[in-house]
C-alpha cells in the first residue's frame, strides 16, 4: 500500500531567494536615500510656504511658466514637476512591475496572489472608508482615490529614521505591495482622471510607443535615440488629455527584464539602475517641494478633522490601509492554507500594513487631479494627506519598535557571512563546500587558540620559575647574615 502523500504548507513572507534578496537590497538602498531626500523636500516645502516672508516667493516660483507654448507645453514649474518629473518615477515603476512579472515574485501565480490581493484590499478599503465618511456628511466623492496609494520611498525613510532592522521578507513584501499599488494607481489615473481625449495626439503617442518597442526589439542602443523619442512620446501623451505619466509606465513595461546568454543583467535592470537614482534623488523630491507646500495652521489642522473630504483621506490612510492590507493578507493565507513564516507574527504584518498608510507622492498627485480647479479644497486635502501619512508613520514606528530586538536578530542572521564569500551563510546551509570552508576556518581559529593558550602557559610557567628563584635567593642571604 502506497504511503499517503504529504504536502508541506506554503509559507507566507518566507525567506527570499538569493537573486531576489540581492535585487531587493539594492533597490531599497536607493529608495531609502531617496526617501530621506523626499522627507527633507517636504519639510522644506512646508517651511517655505508657511513663513510669511517667504510665502509669496514660493507661490511665484511654483506658478512660474516656461516651455514652448506652440507645442502646448507652456507649463508652470509645479506642473512640470507633476507631469514631467513624475513620468520618470512611473517609468521606474513600470520597469519594476515588468521585472516582478517576468523574473520576480509576481511570475509565480501562487506567490503573486498574496501581494496582489493585499494591494487590492489596501486600495479598496481606504476608498470605502472615504465613501462612508463623505456620503453622510455630504462631502465630495471626487477624492475617493486619494487615500489608496502607498509611498514606498517615504515609508523606507521612516524605517531609516527610526532605525529598525526590518527582515528582508517584510521589506520585499512592502516593495512588491508598492509596485502593485503603483500599477493600480496608474490605472485609476488613466481611467478616472481623463476628461477629454485628443485622438490625434493620442494616436501619435501610440505610434511613438510602437517605434520605441520596435527599436528595442531590433537591439538598437544609444540614449541619444531613446531620450528624444521618449520626450516626443511624453509631449504627445500630455497633449492627448491622458495623464502624461502613463507614457513613462508604458515605456518601462516595454523593456526586456530577462537575461540572455552572456548577460549579467537584463537591459531593464541596467536602465533601472541608471534611472532610479534620478527618480528617487531628484524627480520625486522636486515634485514634493512644489506639491507639499500647503498652509499649515491650528485652524487648518482642525479643519482636517471636521470636513468630510479631509477626514475621509486621514481615516482612509490610517485605518483603511492597515485594515485592508492586513485583512487581505490574512484572508489570502487563510483560504490558500498557507502559514506565516515561523520567524514572524501577525502583529508584524499589521505593523507593516500601518506603515503602508504613508501615501505621499501619488496621493498628492491624485489630490491635484481630483479637485482640479478648487485650489482651497486641493490644499486642504493635501494637508489631510500629510496629516494622515504622519499619523500612520508614528503608529508604525511605535509598532515596529516594539519588535525591533527580534527584527535585529533576524536581520543579523540573514546578513551573517562567516566564510566571507559574499553570500549570506543562511543560503549555504545545504552546500557541502560551505561546511568545508567553515571547518577550515574553525580549525584555523582552534590552532590560534591553542597557540595563544600555549604562550600563556609558557609565560605563567616562566613567571613561576622566576618567582621561585627570587624566593630561594632571598632566603640564602637571610641565613648567611650573622646573629
């Protein structure tokens, strides 16, 4: 009789594969630096906009127009930051999504279910919270999408500031969540915030994208080919009425993110490596500088919790995100019969879900699109985004700090490399060569300890002999002395 088949339950948030860990580590390092710059830019914007002597200069710089009017691109500095620089941010997001789909966790449908469901619930529940807050109060429903976004860079900046050693599995989950979140945010922007379409310009943008795709497939290289073409595509997309950042996503998705024979990195990974520092270090902080400068006062902050639109945004970010992501993760694990990693607890997932309530960059962008034409309400909703993100950051910091000692031990175990071969030891436990190297290392250490012990013993023995000699010499002189 055949033995019954047993299946090992799949682990949720388990250890990453080595290539995935390497990619996540590199990506998060850049995003963390960018997040700190983003945080500084937001603080600078608030100071610049709220000091009476500087407020007028902030407004004049933000509203200063430049660009070729004949091409429909005579835009304000703030407009260039939102539509132009953020196209680079979404270009990187497109590459990240493509890599996740063809070489990352989203390639495996079983592994993709968790972040996709968690991200969808993390967008649906905040939108529902916004609706439930605004329907009874008679508020505008136009801002339902504002609290649905997660800002990965700002979240990582919070982790850097509070100094938590979050395990790689949780960091990777946060990054994948943000990638999927960005995808749905892009769809929301494209579908719900396009009022009218210039089909001639849109057709030109599509034709430009087709040329872009053909050049990639033919293996044509050279930034001097792709950068001018990308600018033309962006300009046509902007004039079509579809938000111009969509062009960045489309071009990012076209890049090849799988390696071929003889390649160490795919073209997508290479370009992402070049574009990510520009996106995280310049494009997003500049957008924050010209978007986060809202007037903050005691009265304005009080209004955040009294107006249905602003209260809906705050509750959506703080409550909706945490409940949505945690609930989506728990339900996915429950119905797929997966179990949480032995190293983590559900409280860790809830803390991470709370951290995802930081919805800075894309939330500010959607606020501008949702309430376009109503400057006062736009600024109030932006203040609500800042308030909600701050509350979520503080709550997440407290929750993560409670478990930080545990995280530090896990992180140190993941990073330990005693054989100094550049690969963490935790990934080599089943490799005989690793154990041979470790045996040789231990043998060398044992030999050093033996030599040290022998030297100490010899020194002690010499000291004893020297002491005995002094005692014996002293006794002889004492006996020879006359009475």
